[in-house]
C-alpha cells in the first residue's frame, strides 16, 4: 500500500528569490562540469551548490558535503530558504514540445512516500544501479539530513482520479511560473503549494491502496534513501514510525497522464571494423525484413508504424533502410531465460539480435561504449556518418509505457538507456528535511 503524506517542505523564499528560474536546476546526475559552471554563474544561491557542488582538494572538515551543509544552514539563517508552516502537497506541471513538434503538459504531485523494499511490491525498479552514485548521495544525505532530489514515480490511475482531485485547487490558485533552460530545451514549469486540507486528505486516501508504483527516474536516490533509513533505524531504534528518515520525497505522475512521454535513445556505431553497412544488412536478412528507403522522411514514417509484435528500426549508413523483425521467436531462441515482456522490448531486440548476435559486440564492450554512443537527437549521428566519423546509426521508437509496466512487474531490469522520460524533474523547488517527523 502506498503510504504518502504531505510534508513541511524546505524551499526558496519567494520574498527573497524573485526569479526562481535562476536557482532551480536539472537533477544532480545531469550536471557535469560545463553545466555546473553555468549554474554557478546564474545566481549565488543556485541549488547546484548543494546537490552538485564544485569539488576541490577536500579535507574531512571541508569538502563538497560539508560545504553543502554550510550553504543550507546559511541560506536558512538568511531566510533565503524557509520551511512551510504546515504539511502540504506540491504540484508541478511541465509544458514542453517534443521533437515531432507536438506540445504536451505533464502533471506530477510531490509528497513524502513511506520507504518499502522492492520485494514488498509497493514500488518497483526498472533498471539496475551503480555503487558510486549511491555512496555519493548517501554521504550528502548523512551530512545535510535532507532529501534534496525527487524520485520520479509512476502510479496506476486509469481514470486520472488524482489529477481530478487536484484540479479545483489549481484552477483557483495562481502558480509560480518559471523556466529551466541550461540543459534541456525550453520547458515551462508551473508550481503550486496545495495547502487545502480536504484536497490533501482526498489525494492521500486515493493513493493509499495503490501498489506496483514504478520508479521512472531516481533509482540511485531511492536505494540511497533505503540505506539511510536502515542506518538511522540502527542509531535510533526507538524512533517513531513517522520519523522522516522512513520516507523519501517522490513526485508522482499517473501512468495515464496524457503528457507522459518516453523519448527514444538512438544508437550510433563508430570505430567498428567487422563489416560495413551493406554486409550488415545482408547478415540481418535471416531475422529482419530489410527494406531500402528513399530518404529520411520515408524511413522515419515507416519507423513510426511499428507494432508491438514486430519491433522496427531505422538504419542509416549513407543510405536509408527500415528493419522489421520477422518474429519474436528469434528473441525466444537467443534469450530463452528472459521473460516474454523483456524479449518484446525494442532495445532488447536491438542489442541482443543486432549488436551482439550479428555484429559480435559483447555486453562488456557495449557497457564500456567502445563502439557505441547514445543519442537523444539523431542529427549529430547523421552528421558524424556523413563526415566519415561513424559507421551507421540505428533509430528507435520510444519504449512503450505498457512495456515498462510489464517488465517491471515481471522483475525484469530493462537494458541501459531504454527509457528517457522527458522532461526531467527539476531540482530546487522543494526538499524534504529528514531530522524530524512527518505529520
């Protein structure tokens, strides 16, 4: 059962920070050196200083984590950051345009979610995690006693009842409106603080019976929260059940939200010498219907007509082709131990049949990206091929939501870069203090 609660969030004081666009950021794992520099230059109170601060020759008493704590304490003392006076929910609507020119609006609400192990079935992962990011996030959590990042969580709600419960409040209250444009294309953000007790209670009650929620983004942060909870329980065995460390901050989006978009991640092959594009297409003919296409537009139009039963890929090596899998039985023969839901994934078919079985690249070399780059925007891939800097590119459709749900419920972890939920949830709108109790 999904035990969610409103909470007294820690957030920027709108009376002190007039333009929140200057202080919000992408999640920490999207902030690399170039983006970090841009964020630092935007504002002296930019959230990057806490979640992805500049690393210096660090010491035990002066390092990226202690500096984050210092920023937090200083900003709170200056009332640049404040806590809400009573427990509330938060709503974030993001309006954006996808590469096909279609505008979407996606709504999520933010609440505290009681932590549960994955085997309890309340919340489920769909990808594997790495130890390095979890160690980093755990240290930040320990030193600051705060959950800074959101877990992007998908919940079943075929009739969008939760959004309907929130709608009257959103219709009658002005949101904060802001943009975050350092990394992704323009996304207009609308943010509300929902403090109506009746609406809050109705949302909590509506979410209570739900199970099989899915982590769309934030696997490392969720597993970090579990580790932190277990450490705190050891240190405070008499703490109440509503101790904040038993919770994690999640932003919940309905699986039926019309603005829920999963973008494809295309595969660019480079430095590959075993065969050229013509030889590869010939080698693929036992498994795929290989159809030459006259141009990019025709290839992309054909790609969009793929069915669940027959995954389809675009291909370009200077010439265009469309590759349609003849039968999913091929996947059953190559990966007999995997669940049928996993074998139906476009990304699994591409990697297992084409990249590994036919091209001969093993999983280790793929994980090291020796011959492979991942691209959201394929234009740079086309340019690299035309310039002779890459061999060919495979174009994919976005992973279907029903595939994500089926794989997750079958306890199958999806291949790397299977899902790109766009846009990312911004960081810095609200955070969850973990040193006290959830109301």
